[in-house]
């Protein structure tokens, strides 16, 4: 069966929020006088904030999330931009009637903020965020929910992401998966989770989908 549905993670896949996320963690940790290496901070990029901060200090989860968001929202527009060739690839997929969706661990308001800022908001038929699910990635629920909304079949769906959570969620939902080589965590980390494809360039998707 040909692929007729492509689901994307947002941060680190379509839009470059990497430095914003790193600096938001640093801002939070500085406030609480906590020290983490750059490598450790990069590892916090991907899981929901509630999970990351709960592992650091279970008693301060809510206030740490609030501190993180204080920096993240105030500085958002100074950092965020689309990765190269994202818009052109989405246009081509859309033109060929491929259904497109977002599956992210962000909250809806911040996800939409990033999509609007980068001018990508008009391409997607569904946006599944942390607000829409009980179990975030790597659980299959977000991918399944996106497929359900779009009326998609698992065998004709591709989940694209920069993080192990994206690949695992797709694998757990029984769909095809693609890791992006520009992942901040490095291609080797992604390959360890056995994505169906590894894409070097966003346009590789056009070949995979066959348009």
C-alpha cells in the first residue's frame, strides 16, 4: 500500500526550536541553582516537561514548568524558524493529496504559535498535542489518535521525528517511521530505535511517499 498520510513531530523535526529549548532549561536551572551539562540538557529535549522536571525535583514540578515557560514564551519568536526545505516539501505533499498531521508533546497553544510564526499552520489536517491525549509519546496513543482523526490506515501512514519517542510511538502504533538526520541527539541514537527510514534532507520524503 502506498503512503497517503504523513505525521510529523514538530520541534527539532519541522521547526528549529533546539536552542530555545536548551536556553529555557538553562534559565530554569539557573533560577534553582541546579547544574547540568549541555549533553544532559539535550537529553531532556523530547519527553513532556512534567516527566523531566518530576525526575529532577518531584516537589517543584509545577513551578519549574512555569519558570521554563516564562522564558520559552517570552523568547519564542526570537529563536524559532522552519528547517530548510520544510515548506517546499509540505507544499509538494499537499499538492499530491497526502494527508498531513502534527503529533507533538507540546501543549496546543505553543504548538500553534510555532506553526503560525513559521507560516506552516495551513498545511496540517490535524494537530495532536499533549492536551489531546492521556498517554504522550512513546505510547502509541497520539499517533493512533491522529490516524483516527484523518481516517488513515497504519500500513499507509508514516511518522517522522527527530527523537526516540517519535520512532517508538510510531513503531508501537504499527506505522512506518522516519528519523531525521538533523536530530540534535544524532543519527546513531535514532538508528538504535530502528526507524523504517532515515532521511538526510526533507525532500527525501517525496521519494519515500512516491510523489
